[in-house]
C-alpha cells in the first residue's frame, strides 16, 4: 500500500513538473511577444518622427521667434536638438540662437550665459566662437560680475571670424562694425519704448530716425566704456539708484491693483459720488451742465484707478512702517 502511495506521489510530481514547464514556456512566449511589441512601437515612433522634416521643425521655431513668442521658440529649438541627429557645429549654432533669445529678448542673462558656455566648452572651434566670447563678457557684466567679465575678456583673443547673425527675422537694415541689425531687431527695439514715443513713429522716415538714435546710443556707450566711465563713481551710484527705482517699481506693480479690477459698476458708482468733478463751467466758474457718464467714462475710470492705487500705496506703506517700527521725529526736521 505504501509502495502504491509512493508511486502515486511520484506520478503527481511528474505531472506537476510538466504543468510548470508548460507555464514557463507560456510566460516566455508572452514575454517575447511583449518585447517584440515594444520594439515595433519604438520603430513606429522613430519612423513617425523621421517623417517630420527637421528643417520644418526649425522653421516653426523661427516662426515662433518672429512672432515674439520667445519662450515657446526656445522650447521648440530644444525639442529640435533632442529629436534630430545634428553635427556639433549645427548644435552650436542652435545653442547660440537660444542664448541670443535669452540675452536679447528675454533678458535672462544667467540662462543665456549657460548656453554660451556650452558652446565654449563643447564646441570651442565653432565659427560662432568669437561672437560667443563677446556675449559671455556681456552676460557677466549684466550680472555684475565685473572681475569675471575682465577675465573672460582677456581670454577672448585669436578666435576665428564670427558668422553673420542667422535665425533672426527680417532683412539687415544696418551694420555696426561686425554686428548686424535686422528689421525684426528694429521692431523689437521699438516695442520696448514708451507708448508716447511709439505713437510718434509711424512712417519710414521716423523709423529710420529712431534707428539712427539707437545706433548713436550704442556707439556712445561703447566709446564711454572704452574711456572707463563704467568705473566712474557717479555712474556706479547712478546705476545703483536706477536699479533700486526699477526694483521698487516692479514691486509696486505687483502689490498695487491694476485697472483690471475695476468693473463698469465701480465706474458708475464713482461717477455718481463725484459728479461735481465732471462739469462744464462758465468763465465765472459757475456750473453750466454735468457731463453724462458716457462722455467721461474713460476719465472716470482713470480717476477711480488712481484713487484706488493711492489708497493701496498708503495702506501698504503704513503696514511696512509699522512692521519695521519706523519713527519720524517731526520736531527735528528744520
């Protein structure tokens, strides 16, 4: 009976072993199918990417740049670098383009510097190296790293001639030494001036005059720099005060409400409460008539905004003065 039991147990083990082997083969088969599917999908993805012409992607990035979508252009240029196989010189040209966007358009000098240094480190023989060295110095100066800028300037010698600027929109409208200015550059410079100046530049002649004035400023700046005025104590102090004012302005723009918060109902309520401000008077100062809301809507909205901003400024200042325990001794002021 025991022998029969042992035989049965052996048979059962053999059966179990066969089932295990079948399971193993089935798992291996499924694994190979899974791996094959992944490889097939990867090939499809690569094929799909290859079908999209790399130059079209670069043209799209250029179009974003031309339409002043600078951050989006950077992202597309980086996508172009990630997807398409490019030789090191082409990569250097794209890095230079991205660096210039950060430097000239976004004014993010740290990110610009990172791309210029990438060219210097990974592609020191690039034809854009001479221009890259100049931009590295300019970045360091704007980041107020004057000692580093001096060292970088001393290193920037005996490089190959730089290429003409590429990837920037428009035709070349001026050349200053080895630097070109395109019509796209000119439009960008115009976009950064105050509205009251911009409104005066409406024809070709006024645009040309603006370009001449811009070039004059750049030439005088370079001349002043060569003369050492960047180290002049008055210039240094004036630069600090200008920077301080800009920082305060940026801070207040964030903290003080803008006109977006004013509704039509707010304007109407303010008008009703201040109708005497919107009147026509005769030569003796007597009121002839009160102007309707439709006549003075923009003026009312502007007055309301100024009042709100003045109140917000006063409240903000009071809070900060209390927090810093500010004391003003009136009796000592003479």
